[in-house]
C-alpha cells in the first residue's frame, strides 16, 4: 500500500489494520508526506516485509523487494 500527498488525516482509522500486515510506528506522521508498505497478513512476519516514509518535499517513498513464491509443500 502507498500514500502520497495528504493521507495523514485519514490514516488514523487504518493504523491497526496496517499493523496487522506488518507496519510499525511511526506510521505517516507528517503532513503531506509519503508512506509505503510491503506487508503480509500471517502469524510469522517474513523477512521481505518493509515500510518506508518520506517527509514533505522529500519525494515519493519507493520500496523494492523480491517476494519468494512458495507452495508450502503443496503440489
């Protein structure tokens, strides 16, 4: 998920949902900042879960991860 421009006044109701998929504090605290999250909903947090943010006028937040595909032993 990603937020660019003004999301700080709308993110409060979504904080718990973002934390369930791996977000950690602080989450989009600045006015007109940007926030990005590569998350996962599950018991164990994979190593590729990542978040980033940038303050106003610092440009967009960019994340890049390789997410391995796994069948979990199923064929």
